[in-house]
């Protein structure tokens, strides 16, 4: 067995991102997700005889925005081609796509890795194309159904350079790309609903050697699956080569349940798509003026926001990276800060990244659906900072807030969790504790100073943890010294 | 009153003066269409609705709210989608197809007050030069005689036969490689293919998208201008439609325009018979008489046009016809398995010629052949476009025969695709260049069959094309002598 450390994975990703737009790429039909089957279909989408495609300007604008977000070349002239193949959910018998002259050329994005390093991943191109409809095979044993609602919806296919070398890099690339798309509002990035889909091109080689033969893995539809598919393929391909075999160039399908890939079709079985320029559509010409207008409207990108967070709020690069990874995180953070500029940014970041994320994860929720709203978390943080409650109590209060959607103030009041800071009150409780433990007081005084902690514990128990620990320590020390 | 040999222009005058009603006119043509069923010019007649529409037109005429073609019954090639009216493309595939929408060109005609008489026969999916590939059988050339059946040409053969046989006042056609001009020539009528982009293609069953263009088929040049005025116009639903200011072809028509006439030397080849050359020279004389200058021009890539045309049009057709898959509409031959369903539906639904073109088109786009065929054809197409561009620096119009022969007998060429394709030799270069061209009848062949000549113009210069045609029309004084 050879050392696997001598091997490296070479990965390129093809991402299909559904464009956020009111209507489809070449027809006026609506793009509503989840509508009744075949209700969002125009004559063009159903490929009725004599129907012609007309490009939707909004979709082109979204592609240009994305190109700008990926630091990419915007091609002033691009061409739509037909990709010909038969499938029941492809009404025209061809998909309108861009083959030799895409709308967006080379670009790049920067990804952050766990070891603190960052890496630039090249983008080869981005092109516009139509989505197909959906075939539904499991409603009846001997029939298939076709839903054309998705037919003609605009997609951006974003192709990376083969710059990716590991599962982690592949995952970070998709996360970063998704975050950029969400920031600029060109794709909602929802992988479960299929609005972001990923194909993984992967080969292995001994470090420094020529590129190996690649497999194309289809249907990799979550960040987790991307990691699994890469790991599985690395193992599969190195094992084949190490046992003297050869990798076939083929298309493989990822099986989410088993975490495996399996052969779908070989190179010989590959379609001949007979691409040719679509004669129904003149070449797409884009003027500089338009690009400049779009540039001006472009929202802040995650990398820029990250630098700002570090500079303005003095939070760590790690914390900033996590916050900007999702536009909703940053918005949550900004809302808390903007509501009360005196709040400590570091504490806010800690609460979001720590307690909030952990509960959201446990409950499979996204931050935009968090039961604890930004202003409520802000309220809780204020109560810690003005010593109304201790940090320890705050954690319990937060859990309660998450469960009941109640405000911190109300929970504290109802449960009597307000911190006791009155020295008189605390002194009374301490006297009571010392009276009840006269033997222990004797032991303490004769040198068993470890018992100090015991007395503190008793006071806290007596006050259900609400006594201010600093005051308790101070008074207790005084009393025991007598 | 002879309603039979009447032009559209005359009809409009008679209707306006209330000498006839639209209802009388429409009923007359419906009756004639029924009486001449042997011409097989119509696939379907619109009898009931036509009369209703005519009554409405009469109301408008009586209240002086007439539109440009108010009350004129016309025939529509059955390639234009007509709302709730069967649209077959002369194919078994669409035998039962009723669109829920109306093509832009026909909508323009109805909005101008024209009345649909019926849908005319054509070669299946407009692929053919003789009308014989129609699923409904070939239409017959009204000039047929001596118990022989002559073809009306194709693909708009039904429209040509209807106008020539006096069972429609005017008709629409579509032209991809000569499908308006060649049947117009064979049937002795006027057929105009406008500049590519002049008329919207929306709602016309596509054959070859970069070439297809709708146009009028009429008895006179004036009628062609009247029809085109209504048919033409920018349509945002067709991305290849030209966004031009509205013009008026009828008003711009002149019969004494001084033009520089180009005669392409490559078109005068050995295969052309003497009678066509003689008529050609006669036409040149007409122009000279009208103070036009005659200039010999060079179109060096002419000989490659036919091959280029059949590669490009078939490539586009192979893709355009992929939508007829038996899934959503049209014919379906059911099967347990999807590939069998496709195979059985398409084998049964398409005729031989359509299948041949789909196969040629699929072949020339296939990996390994694309560069040698499709890509090369595109390059040659650019050269042909350039040939015309250069020629038009020296001349205003180009004058050629429309077809290398007169109409041929049914069945004589259908088994020889190459002979059939050669019919298009003079018309396809124009189509590849997207230029406007008209076929205008000049005279009769020794066989007493009509011969038409082609007048080609610069892009969007239909005005010169129509004016030149007017010169020929007035001098040739071609009269239809059958029917």
C-alpha cells in the first residue's frame, strides 16, 4: 500500500445557480417556487409550434451583477446556443445555453480555510441557460408525470478552474460562492430546493504529476454531500490506481443515503449535444454604460464587509469570517450594534457565534427564522452589562427565550432571577448560612480555608444564583475574618 | 360582375363604393373553393366564421369605419398558427392541432379587416418544392391540362394554386429557400419574399429560423404591396424582427423608377434553356425601355449556395422539429418506454422528406462533422452575403429567372431529391442573404405554362423591388388564360 499522502485530489466545480427573477429567461411566465404543477408555464415554455424566445433583461442584469461579484470579465458580446437532446421534461428538444461565447469570462474568489490561510480559486466562466422541467416517476407505477413550472427558469452555470485540492476547499468554495450570490441577491442559494446545484469534476494524481482522468459527479446537493463525494471519490480512484487499474472518464451519480457515487454513463455513452448558435436569438450585446450603472448599484461584498468589521469593531478575523459567510448573520449583528452603539461588539459576536448558532443548529433553523430576534438578544446583552443578571444566569435565560420567544426582561422578572446587589440583603443571607454551619465555620477558622468555596455555594443556593458573586466574596471574607 | 378575375385592389374599390358586399364576395369565394376541390389547394375551409366576419366587415363599411383590408377574403398557408382553427403544417404530426394563439402576421391581417377563407396546402413543414410532400396530398397547378397534373411548386403551393385558380383573392406564404417565389412562378402569380425580419415569425411553425420569412402571394404587384403593408411590422415577441419605422409600400410604388439593373453572369449557365434566356432578354429590354441601366454583376459564390442552404436549413430544422415528440401535443404513438414512444411517434408522424432533412441536419451538426459542414456552410453564407453587398454597390436591383424551368409533372421528381433541390438554385442565394425578392410572371413556356422572373433588392428596399416588378408587370401584360 502506497502512502496516500503522496496523492492529491484535483477538483473543479460546476455550479448551477437559479437566478432570482420574476420571470423566466426567455418567456414572461412567473418563476414562483412550489406552485401547482404546470401553472407557471407560457406557450414558449411548453414549446408550442411557432413560439419564439425573447431574452429577459432582468436575468442578464443578474448575470452581470454576479460577474462583477466574482471579479470577472463581462463579455460585451455573447451568443446563445442550442444544446440538443431528447427528454420529456425538455419541451423544445433543446436547451438554450451558451457554449463558445459565455456572458461572463474569467474571475476568481478567495476562500478562508480552517488553518487560518486563504486561497484564491479561479472561475473559468459563467453562462446563462434555461432550466428543464421536472419528471415525476413515483406517482404511479406505469406512468411518469411532467411538471413544466421550472421549464425555462434562468440558471447561471458557474464553472471553476481545477484549483480545488480537498473536500474542505470544495466546501468552502461553495459556501463562499453562495454567500456572494446571496449578498448581491442573484440566487437564494437554497440547495434543498434545488436553486443551487453542484456537479463535482474530480481526478487524483501523484503530487507534481500530470492530471489524471476525471469523473464527473452529478447530484451533489448539499455542502455535506460535497465533502462526502470528494472523500469517497479520492478513496475509490486511488484504490483503483494503486491496484493497477485505470480510471474511466465517466459521469457518476452521488447517492446521498449511502454516501457513495455510482457509474451513470461512460464517455462512449455521452450525448452528442450538437451545439449550434440559436437562430432565434441574435448575439447578446452589452454596453459599457449598462455595466457601469449595475456596478454603482452593487451591494457590499462579503470580503469588503469582513475588513470593515475587523477595523470598525475590533473583532477577530475568524469571527468576522463567520459573520460575513451569510448575509443574514451580518444583518443580525449590525442590527444589535446599530440599536445601541455602546454594546460591546465582541460580546455580540460571541453570543451569535456561540449560543445562538448552537441552538439554531440543534433545532435545524436558519438565522432568519431564529425565535430570538436581534433586538431581543441585544436586550439580554444589555442586562448582563448593567449587572442585572450574571453571565451564567444569562445562558439559562437565553435558552428560555429561544424556547418561549419571550423577552429576557420578562423571564428574569417572572422567575426572580434579578441579581441581588444590596449588601444588606446579602449580609443577612450570609449570616443565616454561617449560623446554620457553625461547625464548618470553626473548621475554617482553624485553618481549613478550602471551605470558603462551600460557603459561597451555600449562599448561591439560597439565592438561586442571583447574588452578585463579587459582593458575596467581599462580605463573606470580612465575616469569616472576625 | 366578374368576381373571379378580380384583384384585391379592385375589390377594395368595389366594396368601398358598395358595388358588392363582403358577404357576397366571401360567399362567392367559398363556393368557388368548394367547386374546385380537385385543386386540393385548401386543407381546411373557414366557411361559417368567414361569413360572420364578412357581415361584420359590411357593417364597418356601411358606417365608414373600414380598415385597410376590410372585407377581403384571403387564404392563409397552413403553417401560420390560427387561434382555435386547425393548423397542420401539412403533417400527420399536427393533424389534430388547434393552437390557442394567433400568429402575429395573421393577427395583423384580421386587425386590418381581412377575412380568413381557409388554410392552404403546403409541403410538409414547408419542406419541398412541389407540394407533393403534404400529408394531405399534393395541390394541383391550375394550369394543368391534357389530363396531366402539374405541380404548383412549393412549399407554398396551395396558396399559389388558390390565387392562380381564382379561389382566393390573395394569400400568405412563407419562404425559406424559395417557397413563395417558385410556386408563384409555376402558377403565374406574384409572390414576394420580404427582407428577413420584415414580418414577424411569431406563431409561424418554424422550419429554418434564420431563413423563414412570411410574404404575400397575389395577382398583382399592387396587391402584394397592399398585403405587405398590413403583414409587416416590428414584433417584440420575435427577437429577429426588425425595429423599423412603419412605411407604406403601396404609396411608394412607382412604375417609372429609374433603376440600375444587375444581371448576374453566374446565373446564365448552360443548363438554362433557351426559352427562359429569351424571356430574360425580353425583360431586360423592358427595363431598358424604361431608362434603366443594365449592369453585368458578379456573384462568385453562387455555385455553393445550394449546398450551403441545404446544410443550414436542415441543421436548423433538425433542432426546430425536435419539439414534435408526442409528449405535449400532436400525434403520440404510445409505448411502454420513452425512447420507443419518440421513435414510433416521429417515424409515423413525419413524412419521408421531413425525415431526410432531420437526418441531414443531425448529421451536419454531429461531433466530428460540424466543422466540415455546418461551420463551413456558415462561412460560405457570409461570402454569399458579401457577394450581394458588393453587387449592390453598383446596382439597385438584380434581375434573374425565378426557377430553372416551368412547372413539372406530379411524380416526375419526387424520387430524386437532388433534381428537386435544383429547383431552388436561383432562389436560395437570396434567402441566405436575407434579401427581399419578388417573382413576377413574364410569359408562357413552350408547354404553355407560366414562367416567372425574380427581382432582388437591397435589405429593406422592398420599394425598389416592387417598383421594378411594376415595370415588368406593365410591359409583359401577363394574362392568366386558364380556369
